[in-house]
C-alpha cells in the first residue's frame, strides 16, 4: 500500500466586517499610523462586535464544506486552535460541531497561541496518515478583541479578529504534509501571557481590577525570541528536507510583525514575492493568521508547490511545517 499523506484539500477564511484603522486607534490610545505601520506593518484590523470565536469558525467551516462539496456528517474529527475559546469548557470544537451539524465528529481545542494552526495540522495529519480517518477539519481562530486592553497601546494595536479552516484528506500521490518541526519553551510565559481567569488566578474582583484578563506582552523580549526561532526553524526544515530556496514556492509566515516575517524570509533566502503577507489588513489574529494567508493566496497556489508554514507565539511555541500543495483551484 502506498504511504498516505495528509493533504489540505480546501481552505476557507472568515474575518468580521468591521474595520478598525490605525487612525481609529489613535483616537483611543496614544499612538499613530506612522508608529504602527513602521514598527509592525499593520494598517488596519477586523473587529468582531457580536458573537464568539465559534461563530467565526462556523462561517469558515460552512464555506469550506460547501466549496469542497463535503457533507458535515462525514467529518470525523475537528481540531480547533484558539486562545479565545467561547468558554473555558465545553470546548469550542464541541460548540462548532453542534452549530455546523458535524454530529458524527469528535473534537477538541488546542492551545498553542500563534503556533496553534501548525500544531493543529501536524496533529490532525497523524489521524490521516495512520489510515484511521479520511476527513479531518483543522480550524485556527481567535477573537483577540475579547482579551485586549484598550488602555494598553503596546498590545491593542497589534491584534485583530479572524480565522480559517482547512480540510485534511488522505493523498496517495505524495502530496500533502511532508514534515514538521514543533518546539516549545514554557519559560516564555514570563513575556506573553493572559494572567487571569485560569486555575492559577481565577476570576475575582482583584483580577478584574488589576486588568489580569487581558493579554500582557513584553514586546521587545518576544520580538527577540520570535526573530531568532522562527527564522531558525524555517531554515532547519528546509535543510532537513534538502530544499533550496528555489525549491520553495511559498513561505507562509505567522503575521505578527513585518520585521519578523522579513527576517525569516532572509534567513531562508526566499524573495519577498514568494512570501504570503496580509498583516496590513488583518493584524495579528493569533491562531487565525496562517489559514487566512492560505485563503487569501489560494488562487495562486498550484498542485505540487512546496510550501513552508512557520510560526512563533505565546508559550513560547514555535515550529514549521513543510507541505506539498495538493490541488489547483
Ligand atoms: O504573535 C505572538 C508573538 N508576538 C510577537 O511576535 C510580537 C513581537 N514584538 C513586536 O512585534 C514588537 O516588539 C512590538 C511591535 C510589540 C513593539 O515594537 P518595538 O519596536 O519592540 O517597540 P518597543 O516595545 O521597544 O517600544 C518602543 C517605544 C517605547 O517608547 P520609549 O520607551 O522608547 O519612549 C514604547 O512605549 O514605542 C512606544 N510604544 C508606542 N508608541 C506609539 C509602544 N507601543 C506604542 C504604540 N504607539 N502603539
């Protein structure tokens, strides 16, 4: 029997309609379009005014099922990466399965912050490669505005809401996920964390008064680790798979900061025209960035394209996935 690979056979994204520009933010906190653009590359981001992460995921999954002509009842597993679940429990994957009519599926949430989508597809791929499942959905989605402090200019300008979903199916032509390298370092929690609301600091008047339910980030420290580790792991997966920069059709980097994206592409020897970038319109949607990139660029992808996805985020978590694109759209 031929080796089974897990291939992405469809992708769909969703971003809320409401746009928050840098100009809008400069009326809320002491910031400017110039600062945000030059430091991050972000011009605007989308804001979800009503609803939860599962609602954005539902939009993406509905579109995905439609475009891949898939019956929701045929989905066997849903892995949903997020740091902004609807509830601490039940999982947002469970909520999504109910809302989308995927009633034969089981599912779970995966917390790996900005690396959630690459952790998710690497995990989902195992169920396909072993032959156990034929249809797995992986979602990366975050409603970051639900944990943003609009009094903290160092974080509220960076993030936005959105996400996307992919369908993983078996492929016998050698296309699909070829390799992954995933890493973590929990010491990174000192620099990027939502301190309140978990078992360490359950919600209380104090946690609310101390603004502990919001994202806290030491940007400079995170930047240092992100630049080094995202670039290194992306170069490492190329070396491991004997890929030259000419062999790589696309780099799909986590969209946290244009300067981190540029450093990663430089380290890989990849020219800018082969780098997916949409940070200017969505900001950092945490687990949502990579599926949103694939969605935006889907029409340009060709069957057989070598693609490297790479990410770095809270945890710290980071890694890279090497895949061969499986279809022409
Ligand atoms: O996706 C998860 C992983 N996260 C990341 O990868 C984010 C990594 N970090 C970064 O992208 C960058 O560190 C930031 C974009 C968050 C910040 O950029 P920076 O160049 O590292 O700026 P900084 O934190 O060193 O701040 C420089 C100055 C400070 O002022 P002083 O101390 O020099 O007077 C900040 O107070 O910029 C100030 N500042 C701002 N000014 C205007 C910080 N935020 C703002 C703001 N508008 N929004």
